[in-house]
C-alpha cells in the first residue's frame, strides 16, 4: 500500500522562468495575430492600428512581463496567493478592457471585440505559463 503525498511546488531557475515568459509572449502574440486576421476578414477597419502587429506584439510583451512580475510578487507576499489570483486576474482583465472601449469609434464593434478577445487570450496563455513555472503553492 502506498501513501499519497502532497504535491511539492517545484522551484524553477530564473532562466527557465524567463524562457517560459518569452515563450508565452510568442504564443500569445500568435493568438493575437489570428484574432486580428479574423477581425480584419470580418470587416474591422484596415487602418485600425491596434490590430497591427507593431501595436499588439509590444503590448502583449508588456502585459505578459508585467503579469509575471506581479505573479512573482504575489506568490512571495500573499498569505493565500491562489485565492487572491482567483479574483485578481479576472478583475485586471476586465479593467484592461476600458481603453479598448474608448476606441469604439475607430475600430467599430468588430475591431473592439477582437481587442477584448486578445486580452482574454493573452491572460489565458500567461496564467497557464505562470502556473507551470511559478506555482503558487
């Protein structure tokens, strides 16, 4: 008979964490590119700058890196980081929607909807990555 033990959080080295964050930026940028192409094909204005790679790749990198820093801080200082992340991540994603709604006149419903989906895609890729390389427990 074997005894089940509690899972032990694995500490990853800084190079592994940095590599995973860079990979998350790449994967999230690819997801953003797909969403941008779909939005443009569906009728978003061709001149809507947020759907240009030069805009969303930079902002995706900033978001993923800032999220990784925040995640690392939370896992060190929070008494219950899992509970905190459970409500903080969705709240931050919703707050990140605000600037997109201000672009409604330029991008229309299709362009802004694509931006909102991009925020969700980036958050999903980032959180998946952070959980793998910077576990909360």
